[in-house]
C-alpha cells in the first residue's frame, strides 16, 4: 500500500483539514488507500491533526502512538491496553471476550462489556474509523507496517531471505535497520499478563536477530563490529552459549585468540559454578578450533542457527505428466505482487493411486528454493489402511519439533496458536499429505505471509479456505509417456498399440502404470503385449474409477508376482504379506526380523528388494509401506496358514514385551518382582541404562500404543495384562498418564473375562496410580479399593504390589491426613515385620510428606532423612530421588536455603540417573527457588527457565501457563502441581 503521506501532491492544498466524502477520497487516492485515508480524515476532524500525516504504533519500547512522530496522549490504563492489544494483532479481529479477559485482569463485573464499549468509543474519538467493529470483536485497521514490530519482522524475514540467496551485505543491512527500530524493553509500562507474554516473545525474536546480524558481520569480514555487537549482547545474556561462541570466533578472526580463550574460561566458570553444567557442544567445538588455530573466515557464519528442515521424500524421476496442473500450482505458490509473495493454500484431491502425492512432492522439490526457512512434510494417514489418522495435536507437535521448539503444549488450541506464532515470520513450504478431512488440516495452517501449504486428500476438502484441484486419471497419451519414461521410448514406439492397451488397462492410475513399467524394465525379454495380456483379467477393476483401490491392488499384485517369479525375489515376496500383519506406523529392522523369523541380515536384504520394487519406503532408521500396499499385504497375509501368522505376531509381541520389561527394571528395579510372572519368549532390544530406556520408549511410543490396542482386540488376558503392566513404569517416567489410564482400562475389560484376581488387582492398582497422577483422586481411590478386594480374594496381603502404600498416598492427596497417618503406621509395622526394606523406605517418605502437609517441618525432615538412608542402602536412585526432593522442600520451608539447594541438586542428579523426567523438573525448579532466596536472581531465573522448558516438553503445563511464567521469572512462583508422589 502506498503511504498517504507520499500522496500529498495529489491533493489540492485547500483540502488540508477538510473532511471529504468517501467517493471523493477514493477518486483521489484509489480504493487501496481510501479506508486508511478516511480514518485519518476522521482523526483530523477530532484532534486537529493534519490528515496527511502518518499514524504509527510503537511496541518495541514503551507503548506509544504517534502522528508524524509526535506522540498522542491516551488517557486511562484500559484505553492504552485495549489499543495495545489491538495493535499486536493489527489488521486482525480480536474477540471482545479476549479483550475483556486480557485487559480486565482484576476480574470481570456485570458491566465489563459496557465498559469495553465505552473504551472503544473513547478510542474512536482519538483515532476515528481506524477502530473497526467486526464480529466477534474489533480490529485496528492500519497497514501492518504502521506497527514497528511488524516492520521489524518484515526486515528480519527479508534479511534471512537475502542470506539464503547469498547476499550477506544486504542481509546485514536489513538486520541493522531492523534492530535500529528498538527503543527499549518492548511494551514497557504495560503490566498485564498478555503484555508480558508478548514482550517475552519479542525479546526472544530480537535476541535471535542480534545473533544473526553478528553472523552476517563475520561473514562479511567485519569482525570488529561483530565483537562490539556481541560484547554488548552477552552482557545481557551471560549464560547464553551461542553468542559466546560467536564472540570467540570474531575475536580469533581479529587476531585476538587469547581474548577468545578468556571468553571461554569466563563462560565455563559461570556455567559450572552457577548451573553445575559444562559448556555445550558448540562452545567446546569453537574452543578446540581456537586452540588448534582452525578458525577460518567463511562465506556464511561459522555458528549458524538450526538448519532449515528439508523433509520431502525423494522425488520420482519418472514424473512427466500433469504439466498444466504443475504450472498452475507453481504460479500459485510463488506468485509475486508489489507486496511480495502471498501466502497460499492448495488442496489437491482424487482417488487413491491417482498420483496426488507424487505430484505435490515433485512440485515441492521444484519450488523449495523459494522458501528460505525450509520445507516440512507430514503424512497425515487420513486414508491409510490399519493406521489411525494423525491427530492435529500430534501433527503440530512433530512440525514444531522440526522447527526447533523444545516443548509443545498438549492443548490443540494452544499448540495451533504456538505454531502460527512461530511461523508468522518465516518462509516455509508445508506439505500435508494424505489428509482425512478439514478438521484434521485446519489447525495445521500457518499464519505467515511467507508460508505456503500443499494438501492432498482423497475426498475434496470443500470447506477449507484454499485453491482446489481435482486430479482425474491420466490421459492415454500421458500414461503411455509415463510408461516410456520407465521402460524406454524405444519399446513403446515398437509396440504403440500394446502400450496404449496397457495404459487403458491401468485405468489412468500412475501407480499402476509405474509398477507395470517397473516389471517390464526388469524383464527386457518381455513384450509389452505379454504384460497387457496378464492384466486383461483384471480389466474391470482397473477401468472402474469407483474401484480405484481395487485397481491399485491389482497393480501391486503384478510387482508381487514378479518377485515370486525371480529366485532373488523369493524372500522379498514372502516378506511382503507380513508387513500388513500388524498395524505398526513404522517398522524397524529388528521388528521386521521378528515378523519373518529370520536373521536381521536376511530380512534387510528382503526389505531392500521390496524398496527396489517400489513396494516399501525407507526412512532414516525405519521402513514404511504405502497405504495401498499395506492393504494389499494385509489381504495376502490372510492367505497364509494361521499357524504362521500367529507365530509371527507372537514373536513381535514378545519382542516388545521383553524390551518394555528391560526398560521398566532399568528405571525402577522394584518392578522386576511383578513382571516376573510375565516372562517374555524373545530377547528384545538391547538397553543399557535408564536414559537409553527413556529414549527407546519415546521413539517407539506410537508402535507400542498400536501393538497394545491389537493385543486388547485379540482378547488374550495374559498378553493384554503383560503388555499393560510392562509399559507402566516407562510411560510413568515419561508422564504419559492419560495413555496409561486408557490402556489399563481396556486391559481390565479383557482381564475381566478370566478369574485371575492377582492380574485384576495389578491392573486396578496401576490404573489407580495413573488416576492419581491425573489428579482424579476419587477415581483413584475407587480403583485402589477394588484392587484390595481382588488381593483379598487371591489370599494375598495388602502390601503386595505396594497397594497399601498407594492407598495412603491417595488418602493424603484427598486431604484425609488422619486416615493417611493411621493407615501408614499400620502398613509400616507390617512391612517391618515382613522385612520389606523398599516398602519401609516408601512409608517413611510418605510419613515425611504427610508431616510436610501438616506444616510439621522438623518431623518431616527426620522422616525423610530416615527414608533416604533406607533407599541408599537398597541402591535405588528412583526412590532416593523422590525422597530427597521432598526433603529439599522441607529444608526450604525451614529457611535452610543452602541445604535445600544441595538437596535439590542431588535430587536432580539422581533423577537423571533414574530416567525420572518429572524429578529433573522438580530439581531444577527447586534449585531456582533456593538460589533466589540466597540472593542470586539471575541463576535462579535460569534454573526456572530450564524447568519450564522441560515441563512444556512433557506437556505437563499449558503453553499459556508456560509463557506467563517465563515472562515472570523475576517473581517468586509456586511450582505447578506436576510432581505427585
């Protein structure tokens, strides 16, 4: 949009200060500027400001509104905050309800809505038609670049694009202009929670921009300027490692390596003494480079930010058709106007096997260079046989992690909001393949003008705000051209009629044509007519578009039969049906070997042949089948002898059972006794320590959930209970309590078909503890009491499974401290009589927790110290971590801050050893609280920040809560209730 001020020469001087009719304004300025101009003329009539002057809003410092650089005074806190809130979302509607929540922080009254109307009216007296009413709220109708934060974002985005194109000088100039817009702390003077959250976000964006600017300067050889920028920057961020590494590089490139080494020594000392950690990999790498005199000037900065994602699957070399569709889509994605590339969403639909994925992947490869911040790809499995569609929340989590976000909120709305915020200033191409419906896609759409999205789906997503393209079958000419690309043009030219017949028999489906061509390419002695004759019996299915899946199934069968006919393909042909036997989202080599019953080497060779035949896709460390191939493989598995498929399924189930039990006992050795009743028949994956166990659990989460679901559907009580109980401790350590609740509820339904009261007691006991972790204390108590009933029927004492202790913990969480203490003392006497030291240690810890709740802190310390001594004798880092964390809380309440910090630090170390992520959170948070009381606010804030990032990573707090807490690190805060014991 052309600025109104720049158009002054187009207006007669006599019109200055006059109010023009709308049509006159449009005739003079044009419709693009008319709305802004009318608002300014309205402003002129009220404030006597020349209408040709420019109104701007400043967020990058104390909030202010200026006209031609002169501030406008706005009376009243609420007027200022409402306008500031609208300015943050300039050009977008902010719901009235959101304004009331954000601005009326002291609580709404019955008249709050009326008060908002009054505030809006008063703002209109100053700003005129720039404040627009639009359902369900209001918007500030200014060009985005009238807000300095948006100008800053645009300049930073342009700087990144320039750097991506190799123009470092332009990148540095743009970064410099962006940073010069800052006048101080963002939104300084506004104390509302939303303002603090927005200020924190802006500060983080500025921090990254400063470090990118320093990279630009170093790439240009302006090392002295880089040193100046980084020296000032690191003063405000003394524990941030990346700018210290940059400063070391810049100093060395200036010929001052001794000072670079001093920087390293200083930051290492700070990290070790204040946080108890060594420098990270980047700092250590630069330190070695300085010592070894290996620092060199590079075209790009030597310490780049996170590498842009490049997630596209491999492009197909045989793509030749649909040039018209490709040209239209390419123009849509990279079209330009005076304002730069606009955001675009293109939705491609068509039947299975029609070539949607091949088209968008080929297109995405061809335009990827236009997106400086990378390409994201996600298969949403909307129509994948045997797999549940990827939920929007899971999809957002994967994309945010790919973009470097440390933690993702569990709430869909919060995750979607974070994704829009994170993509607002980036140039990204996002490919959402195989969508099921609009509800799955809509939360995944970015907000930035530099982002474009490609979506594929079988059914049209007609209610999605997008450009839509329906893919029909290939024409006969296109199908023959595709066949010629695969088998060679000399063969199709030699048999044109047979080639045309084969194209027709494939029903215009690219997948069918490619598979047919692959078989012909593998058999140069065959004539095209030979293959066409073989396909003739399947003509009805291939020609009927409504039965597109059947047509593709027939095409897959061609490749499968080809493998069966070749001696080197027999293993691959035998393996294919097993890939459809279990509904696992991904398949690792060890699991594939369990399916086949062969060695991993032999299985890998068979999988490689399937990849060559386009029947299997390989990722970095796993395998995936195309959804239509999976359906075919499942049908083929149904033709195998039941004894064969049952044995394969059992091997995989016991592989996971063995690995889960190994992970469980590594995290908490006390689980070995319970799991001994469910011995696995396979060895499972090798795991050496609790951290490795946690990493395996995280990587295999989706497969475990799918396998457990199938085990429950199979209806075998032993298998269902074995898997549910074996995954309890690994999932508990990862804080996946909702999943635990769901799994054990279903396992209980299966177990109820039998009469194994011990199994029912175990499942109820775990379900009760899961409900406790979810703060569902009444439900937890009900499950635990039922577990006690099953134990009594089995003739076993309540100390079995630690059930009595779980009841005590539940009474305590319900606030029934007298009942909890009475039950505790009864249980403690019982376990001492039976010489059960681990149970005794746990009861002592619970005694300390109850005393803590009752504010009997001295008695709490004594009980917890006794518990800690028992756990140390037993050698359980898991038990020690929980006890010492509670002990630290008691020291803190007694104002014994040095002891508290020492105990939290020890608890953090023990939690890392035990793979107890929630313990790590509590340890970091506690060290932050203790350090604050000892007077070191900066170190305290760093501990708290790291704790919050871990909470977000495990989805233990909402995104909004995390942001508000991050924005208030300078204040004392109670820990969120995430560490239930």
